[in-house]
C-alpha cells in the first residue's frame, strides 16, 4: 500500500522511540531505485526515512483517541 502526505499512519519499528504511535505523513521521498520513504510527524517529534513496510494505515479509532487526549 502506498501512502501520501497527510495520511495518518501507525509506525511499526521496534528500534524507534515512536514504535506503535500514530502520526501524520509530512513528506514522501523516492530514491533513484524507486523505493519510497516517509517522514512522519508525531506529537513528540518526527521520524525520517521510514520505509513503507514499517507503516500501517491508522484506524479511525486512533484519530478519535488522539482527539480525546487533547481535551
């Protein structure tokens, strides 16, 4: 699955401090080999160079949870 800017995603990378967190794609970059990596923005920072296979589409429930935390 391909992602685009402003998509909400969940990061699945056990080596990242943002593992399991939901964020928003702020940038997509394509290498000269055709591989796409993403920059993801989270509440506490951002992660750059994230490969597509480390991302899952965020459920609508994840968005609702984030909204509730803001209140």
